[in-house]
C-alpha cells in the first residue's frame, strides 16, 4: 500500500543521526522519505545518505530570499528528488 515518511523538523531530538537515520531506514525498507527544509542536517547531507534507487521527495518552505529557494530546489532536483511539496502554512 502507499506509504511514505513525511517531513518533520529537528530529528536530532529523537536520535543523534536525526533525519539521516530516518532517510537510511526508509531506503532500507523501500519507503519514500520526504526530506524537510528545516531538518537537523542540511539537504545535501540527508540526501547523501540515500541508497541507490531510493525515492525521496523534498518539502520546501519558500525563503523570502528567492535565491536561497532556487538553490534548494535545484539541489533537490540534481540529487534526484522525485517530488516537490511546497508548505504554505508559514
């Protein structure tokens, strides 16, 4: 059945490896992981922990500095993220 682990910030509060551990566990179980903009680790660090063929999505908070937003989206795309989810509640 369809299942994914959604983006949540501050994963290091639960485990020192934070979102890296979540991403690796998702990869091992073939579950999609939505990487958060506001993770304990940066986007590059989290995505570097992905296993080959793993599916990741990216959750984006749009930054007032549109150049930062553009770089985040480009990084997610270049690192193979298959989905982009824009959060509009903040």
